[in-house]
C-alpha cells in the first residue's frame, strides 16, 4: 500500500511562495537596524564604504546587484503585459488607476510638506513606490482571510507601480549624460533587439550583451539598474494559449531562475546594506524634519488615499469592478499595505540625496516609520475585516 504524500513543511511553503522573500527582507532590514546600533556599527559602515575596484561595496550592491532585481522586474512587467494579468485593457484598468493614484497622492503630500525647501523637494518620488515583497509577506501571514482576487489585484498594481518607478528613475534621477556612452548603450540594445527578431532563443548571448549594456549605462549618467529593465524587454517570450507559465519560453526560464536569487539574496543584501540607520543622538523631534515627515506621511496617508480613492472612483464611474469576493474594508486594507515602500523608496531616496548623508538618514527613518505604520494598520484592518463568505 502506497504511503500517503507528506504535506509540505511550513518553511518550504513559505520559501516557495511569492511572499517568502518579503519575510526574509523584513528580517534583513531588522538585522541592519540592530547591527547599525551595536558595537559592530563602525565595522558595518566601514565595510560598505570599502572600495572593490572602481566602486565601493555599497555601490556594487546598489548599481550592480540591484540590476538583477530590475531585470526581474522588467521580465515580470513584459510577461504580465503580454501573457498575464495585464494582458487586456480591461485587466489593466483597476490596478492601473490604483497605481496612478498611489503615485500621485504620495508625491503631492511630500511636496506640500517640503514646499519651502528646494533641496529636499528633490525627493518627491520617494513615497510613490510600493514594495510588493513586503506587502505580499504581510498577506501571507494573514492566510485565507484575504481573498485571492485581492492578492492578484495587489500584484498587478505593484507591477504597474514598478513600471512607474522605473520611468521616474530614468527621467528624473540621472546624472550628467555622456552621449558616447548613451550611443554605446543604444547600439548594444539594437543588437539585442536584432537577436530577438532573428529568433535566437539561447539566453547566454542576451546575458553577455546585457553585461556590456550595463557597463555603458553605468558610464552614461543614467542609473545602471535601468540596464536590467532594458535587457528584460529584449528577452523572447513565446505567447502561450492557456499556458501562462510555459516552461519553454526563454523569458519564463530566466524569470524562474532569477526569482529565488532576487528574493533570497539580492533584496536581503540590499535591505541589510541600506536599512541600517544609526540612532545615536536621535530625538523624537527628528520625526518632524521635512524629509522624514514628508516620506512617512506620503507613504501612510498619500498611498491609502490615492489607491483607495482612485479605486472607489473607478468602480463608481463604471470603469472597473471591485475585486471578486472582496469587501470595501478589505480593499482599504490592501490600500494601506501599498504604503509599504521599502525597497524602491529607499532606492529612490539614495538617488535623490546621494550627496547628503544627513538627508539619506532622514529618508531611511521616514521610509521605515511610514512602512511600519502601513504594515501594522493594513494587517489590523485585514485581520478584522469581514471574510468574503460573510459578505452579502
């Protein structure tokens, strides 16, 4: 008699879910805070400033390692747009409207708080991003209390939000541009496009040229991580009928290969390297500094008002329908979770205030404060919101 199949362990279930990376990211951020305020703090900050070749350890993490994360983001955007949850315009309306509101309102809140300071106003985009890994991590902890339709909605919203963040970085957070390096990047991108059109399906030529593209973009003045997104757009995707996870498509092969490395290595390293804030000399009045307050309020107030308000408006106007099986209180809870802006918000903050360590520190405090408030409030609302079965 065959033995019954053993159920997956809790640990394996977490690691194989899309939310597992969010839980690991939370742990790495918490560890960074502990280390940055321990006897190891001096060694921690010195290690990040150590140069390995042309870049410091911190720059290798933020410019090179994070390019892997942006490559995965680009692959997800392309797949969802062509063969996934965002394939048709009707699929894109509700998450698209929500993402738009979730970018506009936080930026406005930050701009109002920092309206009298041109120097800090540069950080207007910091609270405009949603961290899908953290948000899905919170949803994972809530289990079946959250209907699947809301998880799909949040994932689609975050994909469009990431697209918006990539565009913002490319347009507003670039250094002095080098035309020769931009020309090299353009030529490399043209070769990659030619490979796609020629039907080349092996991944190694794309990845080899992707390294060259990264080098050109790094030297061009555009942030190097944009190379990851550009490379992703050239990776072939064979559209499938009824098989959105066709394992033979080059894009799917690369996406599935990169996902565990991004979720359990790249993002935790980024979180550990960038979430460390020394609280030596900290006093509560710092929470009222324009950058800290603008980021925290942008994430906590701007995100929930923008996402929830735009969703309600879209449904009331008949543009879209509310996620199936979800009540308005649950939609509001997800809107709160959209204010968890850890990865992208920190990343944009580092670009906005690259020359000001003090403003970088204020950004980190604002991101952590706003994100923690949104996590706690969102989890609380979803925990006590009526379950789908109890709704009329």
